[in-house]
C-alpha cells in the first residue's frame, strides 16, 4: 500500500532541505566535512527510478516529517518566505 503524497510549499521544502543536510552533517561528526558532491552522488536516481542510497530517501522523508510536525512549525513560525530582498 502506498502512502499519500504530501505536497510541500517552497518554505517547507527549504526547511526540509536544511533539516536533511543538518542530519547528514551530524552523521559525519565534528571532525569530518560533508561533501556535497558525494551526497548528491549517493542520492542520484537510476534509470529504474531507484535511489543509489535508499537510506537517503528515508532520511529525507524523516526531514519532511519533522518540518510538518507541530514542534517544528512552532520553532520556525517566524521564518518568512520568500525572504525579504534587501
């Protein structure tokens, strides 16, 4: 059974990206550097539609769930989208 698709608005998508990248940075540890190229390579989708790293898909799904949670909404209630242009 497939789960219903949750559509994110641009603000939620941005926050999900931040949450995901922060989780990846924590996995690397304080002495390591997160290499975006390696991360993107692991996350690539092959011709059959499967991620090179299914764990990355699950980690991003966790990030989306956090962004949609009431706790996260309260934490970022003052985040404005789109940002003001100075």
